[in-house]
């Protein structure tokens, strides 16, 4: 019996909080867990049995390889066609995954309009004159504003799609 009483004395007791302290503490709101990198199944494309995007990426990779192996003199057209094909296939897959709430590709998708805008302006100026280096520096604030605007819209769209997918799973 003596050993049992010693072990009880050696244990520390948990201090119970005073009910008055609990009443004074602000209520904590339950927050949703941070989104996981992927959620659910990858959304199917409208042409489902045919892996069109994957074939486009493969053909584009082959075209890019052929263009690079031919060199400057004869490889320009296959190289450009290959890069465009890879870009289109990748863009389609990322847009479908993003708008379906499967995986967030917000930064990549927000960069697309910025690259298009910047390229159109530089090519438009170069059609009439040699574009100065200062043009890219002057376009930087517009590029950043466009990027953050697109980022905010795309992020909201992804979170809405993720929420809709989560609600659909629970039902």
C-alpha cells in the first residue's frame, strides 16, 4: 500500500480552468483546413476516350526535338510548331484541372495573359520601329497589374470550384 500512495503523490494533476476564465476568452471560429494539392479525380475532357491533350504534347515534344536537331537553317518551323503544340496541350490540361477544382494552377494561368499582352505590345511596336529596351521596363508595371488581377480572379475561381466539388462529395 505504501508504494501506491507514493505514486499518487508523485503525479501532477491537471488544473481545471475556472469557468469565469472560459467565459472571458473570445470564441474561436472553426476554420477550414488548407486546401490539399489535389482533390478528387481529374476532370475529364469533352473528348474523353481520346487523349487529345496528351497526344498534342507528345507531337509537340517530337516537333521541338526535330527543330532543335536540325539547327538554325532548317529547324525554325518544326521548333515553333512543336513549342506551340506543347503550350496548347499544357494550357488545356492546366485550365481543365484548375476550373474543375482538382489542382490549382493559378500562377501558370495568370502568366498566360501577361505573356500574350507583353508579346503583342512588343511585336506591335517592332512592326513600326526597333523596340527600345526601355519598353520592357515601362511595360513591367502593367504586366504586374495584369498578373495580380488575373491571379486574384483565377484563385477565387479555383476555390469556388474546390468548394463545389467538396459539397458535391458530401451530398
